[in-house]
C-alpha cells in the first residue's frame, strides 16, 4: 500500500498504468490497495479523469515512509546488536 501511495504522490498525480509500472504490481492489485488506503488508513485520494492525486495522507501513514517503501528501503533487513 505504501509503495502505491508513493507512486501516486507526484506533483501532477499519476494514472493507473503509471502507478502499476512504478510499483511492478498489476492494475487490479493497485486498485485494491488504493481502496484499502482510503478505507483502512483514512487517506483521501481523488481521481480526476485517469489521474489519481492524494489530498490528505490521513492520521496513520507518513509520506516519508511511503517514499521509502517505493524505493525498497523498508525491505532491507535490520541488524540488532
């Protein structure tokens, strides 16, 4: 979900095809994750024509965390001393 939100978070928004390309997910999964972000995390997403835009990140998700997820930074293992 975080990677999808980061893919949407561009100055001009993003289309479904562009989001799918950036996340390497199929379009059906992208749509499902957008719906989850709205219903479960309180993210406000608008769709104007084919373009999705995030108006409000809601109370749960941080924009910086979503960007890290898209970059793959959150998949790195952490070592504990």
